[in-house]
C-alpha cells in the first residue's frame, strides 16, 4: 500500500501517526499529502518544497475553502493571484483557496506546510 493511501485510510486513527520526511534531488519540486482529516471540514496537510526560481499556479478549490501556509525554511511569495504576500521562515498566511492563487520562489528555495480546509458536503 502506498504511503498516501495508507494515510488516507487512517484519517480517523487518533495516533500517534508519524510521517517520516523524504529526500528530494536538488532542484526537484516536491508536493506531498501528509494527512487527510475529516471532521466538520475536510482537512488536508501537505508539505510543499519548491526550489529557487519556481512558480506553481494553484487551482481554485471548492467554495469556502481556506488555505493555510506555514513557511518552515526559505522565502515564498504566495496567496491570491491578484495580491500575493512575501513570506519568510516562521510566517503563516491563510487565504481563500476558492479563487486563483499562486506560489512562487525567487532566489531562495522554500519548505512549506500547507493545510487546506474544505467544507464537507452533506
């Protein structure tokens, strides 16, 4: 069973759940779903690793989705496509994920935790 499938199958497991870090080759873009949690809203926790000089356009999610970005290392320009914010290590940004959004690095690579909270359908 693949790691992401294993995590999705265990989303109600109270834990502890340990997700070991993974390595990337220099210059490789990494995007990993770390955990999917359903409770009221559907929560997905992703790790986004972007090399310097990379742009990733975010596809709008469902209405009322909110994205939360926490920069662990580096610098990232991200948020709504029409008004992105410069984030550095330790900065958190939350924004409406149901509109076009962007993630961009310039001279520095970035390692970012992304939490996507989407309303569940009844």
